[in-house]
C-alpha cells in the first residue's frame, strides 16, 4: 500500500516525546573543557586593551585567548568582513573579543563576564538611515579591502554592503501617463528566531582533523566555514549532526564551532561551548529590519502602469547573507500582480548592530507586507473591492517575473482565491464594527541547492538512506524522505531508516533551508531507489525465473504479476545478492536547474531565479478592542500549493507553526534597537505569541504535481510564515478604517490610528 | 544555600526567627525560584512552607471570608465561595500567569512579593483585605493598604509569616469585577489591572465605591479621588459620570517613568467605563 499522502509516525517522535532524543545541547565527552566568549558591551568603539587577569583569578579558568592568538583574517559567506575575534575595533554589542577556556561551564562563563575589556566607545551608526546619511561614519573604514566570494560585483560602497538595481528606464514615462499615484512607506522591525535549544558546539581534534558535533541546519556549510576561519582544507573538518532543537534559519552559518575547534587543537582535549540565553539574542542572525517605499502609477481603469520600489535593509555589522537576500524583492514586486514596468532598488547596509541573517521566509514577510498593503491602498484609491482588484490584477500563466522568468502555473493562485472564498465567503468575512478581513498572496521558491543520497538495501530487506539532509523539526527527514524511499522501493515507511548528518560519510547537502529537503533530497532518493529497485528486480528475476518487467514489489515482497504464489521477500533477495553479486546500494544527486531568466535584468543579483515556485493565499479575520487597541485574530485561513502532499499532517503542522511565527511578527514580538543595542533582553520582554493568542489555522492544501519533484512534491515548510503579517495588517486596517504601515502592530498604534479616523 | 522544609506555622516562625534576613520563604516558588536562578536572590536558607497544613483553607468566619496564605491562584479562580463573594478576586486569580503558574502560585506569595503589577492586589484592596501576620513574639493584623510599601516592598518583618487574609464579602446590592490589560492573553504582566466594587442603595444612588489598580504605580493602591467622583451619583441617569472617573483614574497613574505609562493612561478611562457598566448592569439585573 502506498505510504504517500498518509501521515505515518515520525521516526523521532517517540524519543522526542519521552525526552530521550539527544540534542546538541545534551552532548558531553570525557575530559571535556568548556569555553565561553567575552563580548563587546558597546555597539561601537576602539578596542584598546583586554585584561585577562580578573578572569584568570577564577578557579578553573585556564586561559583567555584574544585576537593575537587566533587567525587574523576576515571571513564570511559572501563578503569576507568578519574577524574571528575583534582586534582593533568592535562593530556591534555582543561581538566576540576574547575566549575564556576553563575546566567547567560555570568557570568559563564567570571568566567571560570578568575579562576586563577596555573600549573607547564611539557614537554607533544605529539605523540604516544614519548609515546612508551624507558623511556617515563608515562602520568598516577598510570595507574596500574585504574580498567577495567569486569576485562578484554586488554594488558595495562604504556602508552599502550590497545593492541590487533593476531599472528598465521607462518609469518617468509611466508616471507621466498615470491618472494618479499611490505611495506608501512600510517599516518593519527585526524578528528573533527564538528557537529553544541554544547554539552549541563540541569539538575534538585528532590526527590532524577536527570533528565538530553540533545541532546545525547545514553541516556542509558549517564544515566549509570552520575550514575558512581556521585556514585549513574543508576535508580536515568533519561535522556530525545531532537532533536540532529549533533553528528557523539561525543555525545555517557558523557561530561557536570554529572557536571550539581552535581550542580543541590547542589543548588536544574536547571543547564544548554553548550560548547563554542573552548571547542567543545578542548573536542571533535576526530577520533584518527594513524600510520599503513603494510608489505606483495607476490608471483609472485599474492598470498599474509602473511600480517604483526603494528598499533599505539593515545588514548589521557584517554582511552575512544579506547580499543574496537583496535579490528577493525581484520576486515579489511586480511579479504576483501585473504591473507594466517596475524599478526595484534594494540596498543592504552596515550598521553598528548585531548582524542580521536568515529567518524562515527570508525577507518575505516584510516584502509581502509592503506589496499587499500597497495593493489595498491602490484598491481603496480606485474605490474597488480589494479581492476583486487583486483577482483583476493577478499575473497570468506565461507572464514574466521581474527577472524575466515565466510564471508557468500562476493560475493556481486564482484557484486559491476561489478555495478560500468557499471556506469563508469574502462578502461576509470580517463584517461588523471594528472587525476586518485581509488577504495576502505570495509566490515562494523551493530552495534548489544540491543534495545527495545513497540508498542501500539492508540484508534483512529493509533500506537505509545515507544523507546529510537535516531534520530541523518539519518531519521532512523523519517522515517525508522515508515515505519517498518506501514508495520507490516497495517497502513500508517503517522499514526505511535515514542516517544523521555526517560530512565524512555522505555526499554534499545544502541543509535544511527553503523547504528544499523533500523536493531536492527526495528527488535524489527517488532516483537512487529506482536504481536499487532495478538491481533487486534483476536478482529476483533470476530467483523466480521470471522476466524483471513481470515483477512487482509490494510491502517488501517481490512477486510475479498475476502469480502471487511465485514470490520472494526483499530479505531473501538481499541475502542472496549480497553473497553472489555483492550488496545493493545506489547513490544519486539532484540540484534544481535555474529557471530561464534574463541575466541582465538587474545588477548585483545573486539569486537569479525563483525555482520550483509554490503559490499561497492567506486570509485573516480580526477584531479590534476599541478600549485597549488589542487585535484578536478570529479566523485564519491558509491556502497553499505544495506540488504533492507526501505527509499531510506534517504540512498542516508547518502551516500552523508558520502562521504562529507570522502573527508574532505582525502583532506582538519586538526587537527594538536603542543606539545599536537590543532593548528586549529576555523572553519575558520579547512577546512571543502563546497558544491562547493563535487561532486554529484552517489549512487548504492544493496539489499540482511537479514533474521534477519526487512523486510530484515541491517544498512546503518555509512559506507559511511569509504572507501572515500582510494579511493581518490588511485586516486590521480594514477593521479600523486607517492604514497600518509599520510592524509590529502595537495596541498603541491601533489606538493612534483609531484616533486619527475620528 | 540550605533548604529547610517546615511542617507547621510554629516551625516556620522558629526558622524565621533563627535566620532573620538570611531566610527566604518559599511557597509556590513562581517568583522566588526565577529570582534565585537569575542570581537576583541568594538567601542562606530557603524555608519551604508549602507542606504546612492549615494554611490552605477558604472559610467563612462570622460573615468574613478568610483565605489561608497557601491557597493557590487556581483554587481562587475556581472556588464557588470566592466566585460568589469575591468575583473580582476570582477573575484576578484567573488572570495570573498561565494555568501552570496558577496551579502552584499562592495568594500569600502574590501579596508578599508585592509586585507593582500583582493581579490579586486590587481585588483584595476593594474587599478591604486585613492580613494576619505571625511571628515568634505573637501575631498582628494589618490592612493591605498599609502593608504595601512600594514595588517589592512591604511591612512584613523578616521574622514574620503571612498566615491568612480576611476579606469583606460583597453586599446584597453590590457588584465587583477585575479587568486586566496585557499585551498577550496569558503569561504576561498587567499593563494595568483595575478592580471596582459598587454598592447601590435601593434609590439607585451609589453609596459605596471602591476602586483599586495595579500596574499604575510602585504598588497596587486604592484611588480615592476616583472613588469620591463616583460616590453619591445615581447609577441610572448619567453614564457620562463614568468617563469623568476614568479621567481621574488616568491622572492617578504614577510616575511617567514607569514603562508604558502613556498607554496605561490612555486605556484607563475606557477600561473603567467597561468595568463600571458591567458592574452596574449586574446590579440592575439582580434588582429586576
């Protein structure tokens, strides 16, 4: 029986529920040392001296390692701008300045607090506006000496880390022909990933090689980054992955691992590190804060002649992956809804704040917020119904995105509008005093980056998938990949095991990001399984004296079609073949090809295409308390296209979770900066939504099988977070009759807006 | 740190007199344990009173409600005697933290921790709460208003244990309630919490008003200026009077330096109006 489209139990469910699963943060080794980082207490300043003596007086502290003792080059994913330890100046509060090595965790942490760091503070560049102001102090005076991966021209200039410019040059003409112009400026704060398991590392050094045990979303990236920082070959580093207690993008790059590896080599002892709760926050690669200004030239008949978008996003003190993420506006503005032409100008800038980075749905939540608030504003200006105007403006199959990529299946979005309307009719949704409804649509990618899997038939007839795909909570590995292998091999899901990540043992894998695991690794598994299956059939055909094409495999039994008595089990096949031809195993790789696009569409663009797009429509129905300004989400509907649903329960779980994170971003979570320093320092101040703040999300899962995907599957886990803030903001604006142009929507802001309407 | 479990009030006050300022009482632990783990408190000895029998009761003593210091928030939120006689306390207890916190957090803890945002305190203040404190040298009674002395500060001496709280029940033509404004629907401190008790004469004249709030100042407190603004007005004829009282309440919000002072001022008039209408409606409904 096919396991696809059913929801079998996750392989990790029992251990996780019972508290028996070993997470990175549970690891320890005999003879292990602990280390902790001393971090800059100020956002910007000249580092004058570090006095280790107060730390060395603490019982158990062995050493205080400073910049003089570690590699002095800068590294980075895209721009090599980040020192291992700050040497001359500090660029953000929390930047590592020294490592304290100790016999215990308590001593290491006490030592890190005691290191006397002498910094002459300078006025920080606190905001993107300040960074771009004429005469602004340069966050990195030597920015021009930083190398860029592959020598790419990403438009760097002073405090501008990256600039992507798409400008067809016909905007002025379009604006001159407009009946009117609609404009808005949309501001959003950072968002903190708030995963529960802190970042950690356990490193050992033996025979010239480093082994790092960790809970990480992307072990191969980690391997390469540790090698880059230490100046060794990637093959000198082995990364072994363990259960991950939440990542949401925060565990995609290196954090503590290189420090631990360096010390393991220095002491020839295992070295363990782990963030404190405050460090988690200070060093988190939050979703970037951004300002998005949108102007559209509109004709009275509703045609959008042109959209002019100017975006400034905050990279923080280092580039991280900001330059790549700066391409994403190209896949939001003027792509989901038709515009005749668009100019999109995105700058990612340095500030003296913690570096921002990847958070589930990178950049999407604030880009879609701006795009969809703007659509509501145009509809209002035209006096058109907002849903009707969206449907009239929606892209059509064959339309090009701003990068010149054809949208082959965008009519799926039209179907989504109907499906949502069937569940909660637009005419009545959100009716009533201080109640409102809002919609937001998105087209999101499935990350295309490479994956590899080896499928081996075990001697008992079960199968093992050997891969470094990481189970980051979604179930993509714990169920999805197992179901795919089972389906391809003719096994039951519980007869398939998947290994934990190990960069020594598996082919390259680009990690748990952008919903790629099911699609990319699943495809590699399906291909490898087909090869295994063909070897099984060859062997079985000899054993059964029947032609291979007449054989079927069901529930671990190979039989001759139409002759059920003529059969052998996969276990018998495996035993037989192992001692005759040798064991059966096959490997396969997959990378999603870059979709056709216009390579000259923009300058500075690192993400050139939007592969394996999926289609999303969200509808939020809210009510507003006139006294407190509090927003209650009464109803939330998601209509999401997934290619094919391999494990429906996992998908709806991801939808529920993504919406919860989106509601936090929309309504309650705060990451404020004051002179470069984070204001909220604890979970208590942070405002994560609770179960009581999140409605039961109604999920409609649409299936349109993708020929490239394993059994038609695309990615599903990342995008449910993307349209949430936009849908909620549109609903709140509808409820109060006033625009909402910044996030999060605090009760105070709602009361302000209400006051203005009275 | 020493941990010492006591089984009786006598044992507790013995330990308290022995340790003085070095000792810290542990009941539900929802404040003490996080403070200890954050390193904000490092008492030489934790005196665990959670096993004392006789501090966990709710009873009627000659028409007065007596509540033992170890009665939990969950119990206050669900006990029928409290719902009947002290609905504001019932509502306030249900607004504390989350279900898990309510299951262990005690009334005595909420009173003695004396957080500026403690939900139960306004509800206790409008019932004219009298506290019984015991020590080795005897017992004393003190009104809750006199007991509270600023954020986290009280008149409790290091050798004293809060034993019970006595409350004046709701009268026949009376109504009361508690409303809390917080940023999330649970596990959040009150931006402001407001308790109101109204007594109405058969003529319809409001002849008793008690208003108390938390979150608005260093301590929860009664707001007498707002009480006098409402006293003597008629329930039926002028709902506008509620607006006036609300404005007085907003003015009563303490130091603007407290976080969220502006938001608190802003919501208070509407919050009071909502609470007053609810109470007035209940009285009118009961009279009909």
